[in-house]
C-alpha cells in the first residue's frame, strides 16, 4: 500500500531552494558571460582604434603616400604592425577606398569594403562589419598630410575578427565556470543544511500536518478551562492561553518576557521557574486561589522548558472552608450528644438510687452552664452565622482540651463584611490558635470581637509558644507554617486566606505577643476600636 502522507515541509523547501540556487547561478553565469563578451568587444574596439591612430600618425606612412607606389613601403610596415599588435588586418587606403595594404596581397589595389563613417572628414569611426576576412570589429581613422594640418590624404582601417574575440572570450570562461561551480556547491550545501535543521524542527511533517496541528492545538489550548503557561529553559514565556491570562491578569505582550518581570507573587514565580515537578500547589493571586501544577517538558530526552497549569479553586476553597465549619459544628454536636448522654445516664442512675434531689441539682447545674455560654454568645453576637461558628469552635476546643474564652468587650451588632469572609477570618484564626496551643500545658484562647455595619475588629490570642521577630515578618506568606506539610497541598494556607479576605476590604492585620504569652492576631476593617498588642509586626494591605 502506497502511503498518502504529503511530502515533508523540509523536503519541499529543499527542492525550492535547489531550484532557486540553480536559477540564480545560471542567471549569474549568463550575466557574467554577457559582461565578459561586452568587455572583450569594447577592448577589441579600443585596441583597433589605438593601433589605427598610431599607424595614421606614423611619418613613414605619410612619406609613402607621396611616392608613385605607396604599397611598396606601406604593405611591409602594415604587416609588421598587424603581427606585433595581434590584430587581423591593417589596411591603408586612399580617400577613394583603394587599398595600399592588406593581409591578403591579392586584395591590394582593390576597393575597401565597409562604411567609412566620418573618417574622410576627420572623425574616427568604429563598427562591427563583415568584410573579406569575415565579421570583425574595425576602426577607421584619417591620415593627415604632413604640415597641412587639417587636410585628410588617406585612411587607415584596423580590425580584429570576431573569431579572435570569441577565442579570447573562451579563455575567460573556465574561471567563470569554476566560480559558478563553487557558488552552486555552496548554495546546495547551505540548502541541505537548512533543510536538515528545518526537518529536525518540524519533525518531518508536511505543511498540511503543521497547519492542522496548529489549528487543533490553538483551539484546544484556548478552549480548555485550565490556564496553561509554557516557559522555556531561560525562564521566558512562550505560550499563554486565555484562561491563564485571565487568572494571572496578563496580556499578549508577555510572550518572550521573563517570568520574573510579570509581577506575579514571589512564591508563584519561584514555583513556575522551578525545574522540579510540583503537583497541586495552592497559590494566592490577588483574590483568587489557584491550584498550580509545574512539570518539566522534554523532547527526545532533552529538556525544553516547563509546562504550568492553573486551576481556579476560589469558589471551591470558599465552599471547603464552609464545609470545614459545618464539619466542626457536626463534630461539636456529636461531642455534645456524647456528653449529654453521659449526663443523662448520671441523672437516671441518681434517680434509680433514690437520690432525686442530687439528680435535680446535677441536671440544673449542667443546664445552667451550657445555657450561660449560649446566652453569652447569642447575646453578644447578633449575627447567627458568627454565633454558630463561635459555639462550634468552643465545643471543638473543649473536646481537644482547650479553653476558649470570649473577651469581655465582645459585642457584634452587625458586619461590614460578607458572612463567608467573616467565617474565613475568624475560623482560620481560631484554628491557627488551637494548633498553636496543642503542645503546651495551659491551653487557653481568648477571642474578642467588636463589630458594627461599618467596622470590625477581631482579636485572637493564645497561650502557645508565640512567634519570633523573624517568624512574625513572614507569618502571612502563603505556605509558611510552624508545622510539617500535611496533605497534597501542604499547610500555610489559612493565614494567607485571612490576608486575602482582609485585603478585599482594605483592612489591616497585626501580629504580636498576647497577654497570655503566646501569639496575638488583630484584624481591623473599617474604623474599629484600637487595641494595642504588646509587640506587633504589621501587615498593611496597601503597603509592604
């Protein structure tokens, strides 16, 4: 079966280049031949004219013209000149065209054949003409009488046959042919080298295959919902599809520019320029949560750059945060259900033992404690979502052996932020505090909230180990954590999400040392009451 695959682009270009080189060399040879021929003819014309003028100015010719038999002296002289000057004829004639000399003695006394032009009137004349010796380039000049000055007494014609010119031209053809052969060989070699390089770069594909591949790939790259970024080995952007441009806020001018100059977050820039495979990393870019995959690209064992894919998980991350909150509430309810069952069994056992008063006191005391916490939270926090979050985190903390206290100045009459963002800020700060007190003996967390429709202040303090000055300066970087990585996307995202939510409302975050000896995080949005930590490292959403 004969393959219908079209000829590769490299082969087609090779054939076109070979044809072009052959045409150019052939044209150059033709031009060189024409130029050489014109040069030879012009040289023959000039040489014939120079010899004719020299003969006409010779005193011996003038003296011979005054004798009874001019040919006796002129013929030997003319033949010597002809031989010495390598011309084909030197003819001295009268004004009536009667020859006094000729290479063929039989032609002496005959009439000169050809035009004389203006020579009889004192003007030299040249032409290509066919005479007794065949086609020739000839010159005719006047001979002036001795002492007369302006009187023409005879004419001299000197000619070089075209055959002699062709012979001289043939002597110049070998260098032209050699130069043409060298140029042709160099051109063919260059065409072959270009074809070889092009074949390697196009992988032996035909123009139809390349066109279809480009059209399909371009359609696919811009149709997929994942962002795609191709970076070469020098860290320059070679391709970016529409989704990547949208996610990273880029335009078409980024093509060919270094990744370091695109203004991306430092952590994302490091990931993109990494030569290692980096699967499913979470990065924050402005208000978006991106899942980034970086994989080295190779072709035939040679690394050609990196392929970076980006997926927008902002909504998924927000839903996951809410799901974590709901899961925490469910865990709290399960824990409370377990505790309620234990207390109910205790009350039932006391009743069965006939100690009714003790059972009533125990039940009343437990009910008052639980109700007191609920009344405190609901009475201080008007927003039901934030109240539910605080109750759930309190139960979750109690299950983990952590005492979560509500600050005395807590009062929330409204929120200047969306409930989802409030859950992100408060939930992540409390979770971070519970992780911080996990390794200490006295596990205490203090949460203080003051909020209104125009302002919000959140303070979360813990009794953990606290943060050093260096740690306080980088605590809000994505991926920073005091714990080891856990899960496919690692840790260090919670505080970064807090930063993202606070930046959304042009707020501030401060980290410092709390009155409990651990860390304290203070979030201010709008114009809340000022609470001054003992030591702070400030993160300004509009500054450094």
